[in-house]
């Protein structure tokens, strides 16, 4: 009887652990989406920034 109770407890703990792992993964995924969205919103600024940096740093020009 002890082993059945122990197995049931471990089974429940496993599901709780998996729930936490999935929740953490989703939280990080949502954070990545927000970071990419902010990067996409700043996309119009990138050509101006690149024009400013390339003359100063020829290695960034790709030549």
C-alpha cells in the first residue's frame, strides 16, 4: 500500500513539475516575442544608424 501511495505522489509531483516547466517556457517565449516586437518597431531607425556607423567603421560595411 505504501508503494501505491508513493507512486501516486510521485505521479502528481511529476505533473506539477511539468506544469511549472511549461509555464516558464511560455513566459520566456512571450518575453522573446515582446523583444522582437520592440526590435521591429525600431526597424526604421536602423538604416539611419547604419549610415552613421559605416563611414566611421569600414569593417562594418562588409568590404
